[in-house]
C-alpha cells in the first residue's frame, strides 16, 4: 500500500482523503480506527461488486471487521426515490445503531445515495466513501453533497453530509471504460481552468499519462483536484459564494444533460467538457477573455480525446429555446436570473449574475450551427 | 400581541422561540425579517388548517408575503414514507429556491415531517415552526429533531435540523382536546422531574391553572420547559451524553407505545407519564430513590388527571417478554444493552447503562399486576 493523503476540515468535522494504488486491498487497516460497531454496511452496485466487493470484504475480515453488503443496480435510475426507500429498508434490516458505519463502494451514484442514506438513518450515521471512478474520486470526495433525483430534476433532494474518510484507490480506474475515465478527466481539467493555471499547464504535459493509467500521474491529478476543491469549499460549505466557481461549465452542462434526459448519449463529464468550452466562448464573445485561451483549451481537449463541441454528440438536433428553458429550471436560479461562471482566461473564472439571456442564445446558436 | 422569547444557539445557528397569546394573527410581522423569497410554503394538516390556516395566511398577506399551502391528513400515518415522498413532490411543484422558507403549522407530526422535508429539499431550505399542541410547543421546539416512520420503527429516518424561528401561540391550545393537553403536560412535568425540582414545585401549585388554559401560567410553563431543554441540548446536540436525560421515562414509554402499535389507545405523552412513574418505581426498587418522591409524583399526576399506571389504559393484557423485546429494539441500544434514565429523587435523574434486565422484568411484573 503506497498512498498520499490530505486532510479536509469542513463544518467542524475533519476527515482524510487517502489516494493511492491498491488501497482497497488494505481498506481494513485504513477504516479500523474509525469503526466502533459491526457489521459495517457496504453499499455498492452490481458492476462494482463483481470486481471489488470480495477484496474489500476480505480486507475488512482480516482487520476483524464483519460486514454486510447491499448491492444496487448500476446506473442513474438507482437515484430514484423508490430505490432510495428500498435502500433505507435494507439498511434498517441490518438493525444499525448510532455507532454504525456505511461504506459506499462505487461511482458517483452510489456515493450520492449511500451518503444520503447515511445522513438520515437514525438521524445520521458514519459514512466512508470508496469512490471507484475518476469523476467521483475528484468530484464527490470533497464537499459532502448527497442526493437523489425526482421527476422534477436531479439532486433536488439531499443533504450536505461529510464522510469520515475517503479512500481513492487508483487501481479501480484500471477497469474503468476509457469513455468514463475521460469524462472524469474533464472535471480534473475544470480545476485547472477555474483557478489553478499551473495545474492546467501540468495537465497539458501529463494528461496523456493520467489517461493511460500512470499511477503517479493519476495520484498527483486526483490529489491536486481534491486540494483545489477543498480550498474553494473550505469557507463556503453551504454554497452561497465562491463555491459556485465549481459549477464552471455546469449551467450549460446541466442544460445539455436535461435535453438528452441524462442518458448514456452524453455523460456528465462530457457535458461539463463541452459546457466549459461554451463558457470560454461566451466569455470571448463578451470581450472578457482572449480567443487564444479558448483555443488552448480546445487544443488540450483534442490532444486527449475530449469532445470540443456539440457535433461530437449523437443527437438529432438541438433547440436553443429548449436549452434556455432547462437553464431557467436549474436550482441555482435566484429570483429568475440564471447565474453563469465566466472567465477572463485560463485559471481566472468569476461569478456573473447579470449575463443577458440574449447573449447566451447567440452563443448557443453558434454552437449548434458549428 | 404579547409575548416573551428565548434565544436558542445550537450548532453555529441561532434562533428565537417566541411564546405568547395570539401570535398567529401577527405571524407576518414575526417572520417578515427572515423571509427573503416568496411564496412561503405552509405545511399543515386538515384539522389545524380548518382552525388556523386563514389567520396565518391573512397575517402573511398583510406583511406582503405570498404563501402556498400544503395540507396533509392529520395523524401519525402522515409520517409514513409514501406521504413524505408525496409532500416532497408537492413542495417541488411550487418550484422552491435555496432562499425559500417552509412554515410548519401543526403538532409534532407536522413539525417532524415538514422539518425533515425542509432539511432535504435542495439540500436544506429554511423552516419556521408554529407548533399548535402543548407537546410540540415544549418538546419539538428545541433540539432540531425531524423524522418519519418506517415499518421498522418510529423516527428511524430523519435529520437534526434547526428551525429559523419557533412561534408558540398559546391561543392554539384553547381548541386542543383536554386529553391532548394533558399528554403534552406530561412532557412539561418531565422537565421538572429530570433536573429542575423548583419547576416541579411550581407545577404542583400551578398545574391546574396551566391545564385550565391560564395564559400567563401556560406561557411560563412553556418557556421554562424550552429553557430547560435548551440548557440540556446546548452542548450535546448529537445526543451522545446528557441529552439522554430528556428520554426520562421514554424507554418504558416507547415499549408501551410499540405494544399498542402507536394507536389512539395510548398517546405519547400518556406513555411518557406512565414511563416516568415506572422509572421512579424502578429507582425505588433498586434502592436509589426514596419511596416518598415516587409518591409525590403520583399525587401530582392524580391532582391534574394524568394516568399513573397501566390500569388506566384500556388494553386487554400486557406481556412482559413483549415489552422487554420492544426495549431491545430501541435505537438507543448500544451493543445490545438498554440504557435507562433512573433517578435519585425529584430533579435528580442520571444515565444508567448497567441496569439488569431481570430488575426491569421484576418492575414490569409488578406494574402489570398492580
């Protein structure tokens, strides 16, 4: 077990993110100091369980920790209310106590639903996150967001709830489909673009190594992304100010995802990748950002294989009014105004609350006809 | 509008409990400083809505605050998961934003479900509580507990979530059935018994005035109960230590309620009243408490009309093994041991983790045959 770690101190609670190769095989040692009651309850999905559940349970056993496993279907539909109710019921069947611990083993969906469940079972029991996708390792590890979907929209029901520990095992990325890896990589790039230009430079040089599974490069990319997120979230845990920068590209992305009904046509990370390009282009259009910076981002995308425009997505046709309509329904709307994160260049994003929808429409018209 | 108020500072948040007569008619003024987004969402039940909803909405209107009302069925079944899901859906239909506010208008059930909903809608929006029963005015106003029931048990799903404001209007108690008023009064007595002997003395002298609806006496009783709870909860918000004293009588009470399936045969407050007598008797049986103190509590119960023993409840027969079994399932169990709150006398309770179940069985045998 080789690993590096960072400490996250948010909302009077404190936890570590441990990043390294082969950590699941040693998870028992890592979690033992935090577990005071058995069995721990592992929540995972069918895909992840097939690959990693035995290793995790064996490691827990070696550390003398009994565990029960609850396996959900993989995919976004696991965030539906009915599945959540059934998850709560399965957890209560195990007769948890206040001192019980849930371990979420899986991608963002599992992290979100298991985290939400932990936050409401007996009014809150401990959760340890073992994210198994690049996206969840860099994005869900920090910030404590949990949530489920309803017919009204994504993540409209949930809590802010900090884990006791996050274990990001880079070995889990070896079996991740390349498309998923790339989608997660888009969120890594986001940290460079939103406020850490030297990290973006590092990615320009090392992005290919990251995506080829180089363990040192992966570890550096994950740690740097998590540190960046901690820095932004630290003083803004309830998302009232600077934390909004983390949504760079996301207003566009959520709109694109809503239009494709959050299906497999367009992964969240792919939508974010395109959304960030749109945010750069809108900033250029408004005279806020040099066109060269937008070009440099496009060039990096192309060098690693990220989609740079809507043409990369297999959708019959896009409707500007529909995309605008989705934006208006985003939960970050306040008094009917849509907030955008715009940029003055690579690493220099800012919150813009007064963007005219006419300008956004013009941008979308260009993006669609490109 | 005449009122008194106390300030509650818990978990880095701070709110006021305003207690007085006729407050709903002036609720608009009270909530206006806290409401930044309209409409506010009133959650209530059919019984309470018929009496108080118009007054509340008129008062809000006069303060320039638009409101939408969601009316649930009255009764404990409103804490079922399906009703909760439907409540969330009704709230989302109103398209709330992060700055939205829910007002819970009703008894403990409404406070619990509306509070839980507020804590998870958009990961947490503001909640203002207007409790309309004596029980909810003294018990639910402080501590931030929210929750719903599942087939596994009561309040096994929920959150700790502090309100922005609590408005306890003693006028609402004028229309409360006397049995409900008495059940709430049991929780008032609890504060005297668990740690405030001078308050118990005051109740011995003024309990009848409280129960006859004397507004000054009610106001004093509610404020003193809330202050007592604040004092206990303040440094123990997540219920690890002294807060357990608030459960005086409750281990017995929950067991009795489980056995009567939380039906109308036995109200929560009635169960708590009997449970506190049992806790006194167990303490006497164990040689911890003078028999005179238990007799004094019985005498006060009899003077106001609270049930003193199981004979007061119309149940065919009680089973000691069944009652013990329910205790073992209580969520405060840790490593299989049931924790009891025992007493050394009026106002001198303490947490006992090492009570033998044999002693509890003996106590229950006596209680059943009495």
